[in-house]
């Protein structure tokens, strides 16, 4: 394992390589323990580079067996080998030269899942960000692009399928029962997009005809027997290809597009050119085993990786600081795709929930960093929700500021200018500026300043003058390394709502730029005055979450009810219901801490039940409204000195009062929202199931709840209903015999299905309360637990740490100590997995002092462990700083 090297990389140090890579030719002879790779690289010295400058190649855990320059073995004095590099001197001054590097690697022992590794007997690669250097010595950085030819030689019986990037050149039999296949990728690409897959796999095939009438072969490879579960992914792929043509004008370029689903994968999926590799969780689905959420995730991730073909592959990143250039933009594209395929407002609500639950805490804690960072020690730690989700929000704001057409013009110019380039965020922004003649320099601060802006709003109405005034103030909190912030350009979508519920059009607005329904807040303090407003309107602000900010706007319950009833933006209606819920949840947490009874406001309960029962609203929206802010949301709002037990019991008290008041509504919904006939995963049916299941969640809080949940479990005929009923049963009645029985029945039925087993582990890991820890420890010993499978580790240890506030944040600190021991155990095998799970501690300073002290000790215990990976050490040090 590569342990900490401690090197900090600075954006300011960027410079291009001394040598230009012209071509890459790789020949793999696959063997589980001794794979031989012959790599032939053609380089020439870049113009103007010193004739003495050596060629520096990156490497990591490689065995060099041979090294040649223009076919001649290189004398030992002409190169230097270190654990992380190969440096070759005395190279031709101007003429191109060929370097041949032969390395031997051991895929079977590669437990990091970076580079070439084995998963269930299949050879597979993962190279982003710096995995290619674990395969061969190479200039392993994203601004070195070349066409690749790849030949794979392997035992034919064990590996009938041999895949790499690009188009298939040919193949045939070789010696000793081996065969070979050759692939050529004509599109110059960086090493992080390289992929190789070999093994015995089943395949699902289809075709797609592009806008210029080329037929592209589509293939999804899965383990034998799982072919039928890939059909939804195939359908999502075809819809993605079509959508990218229609909405972004982007056509696919190779003759073939392949996806391979593997069961051991650190991340969600990877966009390797023409050969995406997926965590099988995001490919495999059928009604019996996949939930509606699984289907939605598959659709989104298939689209995301496919969209990378243009935003990431055809235009890649100059360096890893530019990661958001491909990730933020591609998340924005997959969000738009899903919004078009499903309900736009419901999708937006889910996105914002996710952003607030994941990115906001990151942005307000020790791991906060700008969307475009300027330093890193371990790039793997920057595949963050800030780079991805906030990066997407920043792209969305560009679209909001420029409008649909302006955004499209900017995107078109970006593709036109930079196709084939390794580009920067500045290149991206400049395309929008040039295409629209607009200065986006203040806006660019969104890329450079970390921290969630806090916008404080207040309003006043002058009946005599018929003016309505909105005063805004923005403040961006200090974040690590950034004590002082400049005011940003914050686009705020708004509406004025009249007493009768209609939208008011002001005669004019002064005080700043307003375009359509968007106010542009650009000063630290700014007031907008609307004139010609006949009666006091209700202001709906930051509609659709047009800017990723915290908004402090003290609106009365009456005003919020008015928005919840009448805004034409469904997102704003959901936001208003959430704003009505929050003060009740906060008060309930305070009351619980003081041992007081809590009383939920009637105005809120009524508004919530009104929305739940409103048949003009789509069921998925109503389900989102009924899913109150989570315990983590409440903790975030409280902002510090948190006691998860009080938050939990306060929230439960509120839920019970809603359940009592709405018993009739929930009973009706549970009956009327039952989907009939064969299961279909479409958004409308999923919405009905979601609403019915949230009704069940409330009903389970009333007398006879356990029986209700148990019978819903028994009656469930799809995985969505089954998982939901089982969760309600286990979480509310953990010690009831019916829970043990249901968990046992579920295990028995789905024992052979790894993805469903993950759900079984996750449901138990998230049972609230202090007893969760002993349950989790027992599950670690369960024969179905698999400590080397990332999905399984995440489903047990990850779910416990991220999604079980009362269990993990036990007042005695045992949850933290347990996590520390897990991190220390996982790190030597798989540092990326260890680091990812460790981020569950990122908000430790917001806990009340007893817990915070325990958390600190657990972090210090990890810090004291010898030979930690760079991944874990980097996080620990930032969290303890
Ligand atoms: N680039 C992948 C994506 O589409 C994520 C990833 C990063 C996968 C690093 C593996 C390793 O978002
Ligand atoms: Zn991506």
C-alpha cells in the first residue's frame, strides 16, 4: 500500500509536460497474479523545452521487468526508479522516440480497487484519478492525451470476453488455449479514461441510431444469469443518448458503447471512453428486487456517465483542480435529464434535500473547500458533494442568469472551442461570457469562495405609496483558509402573491438588476423596491432554490401558508411547508432536552394535511411534503451543541401528533394509493407508492402500528413496499417478535441477491437508539457480511455512521470508538473506502461537548495509527485542525 507521502499539490504550480505523448500501444497478457503489460509510448520533446530535461513517468506499486528506448534495452545509468516514478535521461532533442515499458502486476492482490483488479473472477480497471500509474509507468495526468491501441491476451475458457476502449479491431486464437482481442480508440484521451475488462460475462445487446443516422451497438455486460435485470439500464441509456442529441446537440461518436456491471467498486460508476464500468447496484433492477429509488438512481447514473462522453471525455480537465468542470456540469446535465423524464418540481425537491443534507454540512465544517480548490494533498478526497452537487448548482445559476437561450449559446461555444482539449473552469466561464457579452467575474466567486452564503431578508409595505420593499444582506461564513469573503452574485427567483392567491406583477422594480422573475443580489446590502403594488403581497423568495444559500427570512405562519397553498412553483410550496415544520421540530428538540411535553402548531399540521389530501397535487409531491425535515436537517438548523437523542424524541413527538390529527387522511391514502396490476417503475406509479408508504409511516405511530406494518410487509408485492414496511416495522418496533420474523423471512428469500442483502444490513444498521451498536457488531460477524465488498461495508458501517444519529452519536462515545476501529481496519485494504466512511465525522464539532470530546478522542486514535494512507491522514488532519 502507498502510505502517506504528504505532498501538497498547488494549482499555481501547474505547468504543461516537457514531452508530448503521440501514441500509446498496450499489450496485456492477463494472469490473476502476474499480469504482464508491454506498453509502447511515442513521445516528442515539446518545443522550447530544455534539451536536457528528462522524461518523468508516474508509477505506484509496480514491478519493472524491462525498459527500452527505440527498441534498445536502456542501460541502468540512463534512468532512475523510485517507488513513485521512473525518470529517463538523455533523450533525443527533437525527434520522436519510443519508450517500451514492461511491468508485472498482481490483480488478485489489489484490494484497493484502483488500477487493474479482480472482482468475482472478472478483470476490471479503475483509473480515475491516479490509478493508471498502478498499471504501468506513465505521465498519469489528465492533460496528456493520446489515441490508445490495446491488445488483450488471456485464457479463452476463463475470459471469453475481452474489452477495452474504442472500436473493436479484431481478435482470434492465440497459443496454449489463449485468445486475443485488439481495440483502438481514435479519440485522444488521458490515462484516467482507460479501461480494460476481461472475464466470463453475460451480455444484453441493443442498438441506437444517432441523429446523423449512424447505428451504434449498445452492450451491457453483467454476471451470467443477471441479463434480465439490465433491461431498465439499457432503456435509460437509449433515452439518455436521445436526450443529449435533442437538448445539448451532442451525438455519440464511436461505433460501440459498452457498460460493464461489477460487484466490487469504490464509487458509483466510471465514464471510461466507450466502456463505462458500473457498480452493479446502478445497473441491475427488477420489480422483485429493486426499489423505486434504485430505478431512479440507475436512470440518473447511466445518464451521468453517458453524458460524460462530451463533458469530461471529449472535453476533459487540464488538471484535477478542474474536477468540477466535468463533474458539476455533468451532474447538472443528469439533473436536467431526470427532470425532463420525471416531474421537474419533485426532482428539484429531492435534489435540494440531498444538497442540504450532504453539501451544506460539508461546506460549514472542517472539510469545506471551494468548488474549484487550489490545493490538495489527496485528490481522491475531492470527489465531494461540493465539487459534484454545488458544482451543479453553480452551473444551474449560470443558466438562471443567462436564461435558456443564453445558456445554450454558451454551451455551444464551449463545445466548439474546446472539443479535444483539456480545459479549465476559466475556459468554461469565458464561453458563456463571450457568447452572451456578459461579465461573469463576480459570479465566478462561486467557484472560488467556499461556504454557504447566508442571505437575510426583510420586507416592508407602504400602503400609501403602494410600494413594497425587500432588504437583502449577504454574508459568507469563514471557511478553512478563507477568513474573508467578497459579496457574490446571487440570483434569487421570486414571486409576489396576493391575498386571493394570484401572482402580482409590480409596475416597476428599482434597486438592482431584475430579469424576468430573478432578482440579482450583487451587493453586501441591497434593497429592491417594487412599485404599483395595491395591497401587501406575500413574497416567495429563492423559488426553485435558484441559489444554494441559507435564507434567513422571518415570515409569519400565515404568509408561509399562503405560499404553501398558492405559489405556482411547487418547489416553493414544499419549501414553505418545510419552513412551517422546522420551528416546531426545533422547539420539540429543546422541549425534549428539558423533559417538557411539546405541542405542534395547528397551523402547520393543518397546512400539511391539506397538502397531503389535495388531489390536484401529484402524489410524489405530497409524499415529499409528508417526509418532514430529517433528524440531521434539524441538527443542522440548530447549528451546534446538538443532542441527537433530544432531536429524535422531539421529532417523534411531532410525528405522532401529525399521525393522530391525520389518521383519517392517512388511512384513506393508504387504501387509495395502492398501485394496481403489474409493477411499472415510472414516476407516476412510484409517486403513488411513495405517498402510500409515507401514510403507512404515520399510521404505524398509532395503536396497532406493529400489526399494520407487519401486514403491509406480508402483502407487499414489490421491493419498494417491502423495504418500506420492513423499515417501519424494524425502526419502530425493533424488539417485537414480528420484526425478527420479518427480517428472517426477508433474509431467507433474498439470501442469494447481494444488492438486496445490502438493504437488509442497512435497515438494521439504522434502527434508532443506543442498542444499534451491539446490533451492528453482531452483523459484522454474520456470515453474509463481506468486509472486502465496498457496497456491503457501506450498507452496514456506512449506514450506521451516516444515517443513524442516535445510534452512532451515543453519548458514551462507543459509536465513535467503533468507527475508529473500523477505519483503522479498512484503511490498509481500501483507503478510499475508509476515507469515504470517515467523512461521517465531518460535523463532530457541532455536537454537544460530551459527545464532541469523545469524537475528538476517536479521531486522535486514528491519527496515532502508524502508516495510515494519505487518504485517511489528509482527512483526519483537516478534521482535527
Ligand atoms: N468520474 C466518476 C463519475 O462519473 C466518479 C469516479 C471517480 C469513479 C473516481 C471512480 C473513481 O462521477
Ligand atoms: Zn461524473
